[in-house]
């Protein structure tokens, strides 16, 4: 049932609210200004619901720390859970640890492990900043938001709106259902193409994620296991 007090912002845009454009422009300008010096960077996505001490939290923290030790800035959505763990690992590595938070009806508090933080009102402005400066993307377990970010990344690469970079899924068992659907249903019906997933990799161990990113950084060659298809001999 619809809550009468809920503001559905996009549905309720009125003609006179074209002034919102200035706020949108302001968010983009702030992002470009504050993040212009963070490259090379790796963006890590994942659930906000994972608590400190849980296995995924600690794995994310270690992965981010090792990636940071390679000289990469760590970029996240700035919130709790996986995002907090990744920022924490980046901070422990002594690199820039960037959090790009979003204002939500149920307030998402910025985590305390960022060394640079920006708060956004508009999801799409935030999404641009999460993607723009990254040399690779690591996707930990997550829900609808993480799935949205993953599929948008793949679409941006498919349509050549961003450069092709590795997209690493962590945990084959977690992603098995999604990958099975892509291969056995969407691909089987001709709704997607095999070439659209060349850069999609799946890793089960922390060191595989780190090695995949290091190999791409040094050789521009992909390591790791192909997510949808068996690896072929070169």
C-alpha cells in the first residue's frame, strides 16, 4: 500500500521544478572536481547489510587492502557493509579511500573509513562517479542495488559508453544462478551475445581477485576464470 507521506521524487517532478537541473549539474561538477586526482582506482560494489566480523566483510577488507597496496585508490558507495569493509581495507593500505554516499529515505550513514567522501542526492550522478575513474570493478555479494550496478556496467561496456575494463564477480556459488540464467536463458534465446561477457570474470579466492587486477594493470591481459564460458587456448 502506498504511504501518503512518501515522496516519489521522479514521479512527482513538476514543470516548474526544472530548477533541479542546477542541483544535478552541481553534483556532477563537485564529483569531477573532488575526484580528478584519484586514478588509478578500483570500484568495489556489494551489500550494505553485511556486518563487521562476517566472513564476506573480512574477505572484502583484505581484498581492498591488497588492491590498495598495488597503488589503487579504493572507491565504494560510501555506506556500511561491504562498502565499509572495502574503504577500511583501502585506508589500512594507506591509499585514498573514497566513499560516494547517497541520500535515501532510510538514511544511509557514510562509513568512518573514507579519506574522501561525497554525498549525492541523485543516483545517476553517483553512478557516473563510481564508474568514471575505475580501471576495474569488483562485485561482491549484494542485492538489487548491486545487481543494478553490475548490469549497468556490462551495458555501458556493450554500448561503448565506457572503456572495457575487467568486471570481477567474487564467489561463483553466490553468482551461479545469475550466470546460469544469462547463459541458459538470455544467451540461448539470442538476447545477449557471448562477446559482451569477455571481460566478466569470476573468482572464488581472494588472491585470484588480486592477481586478476595485477595482471590487467601490468599486461592488459585478463586472468581469472571466464564467468560464462570455458577458457579457450590462445
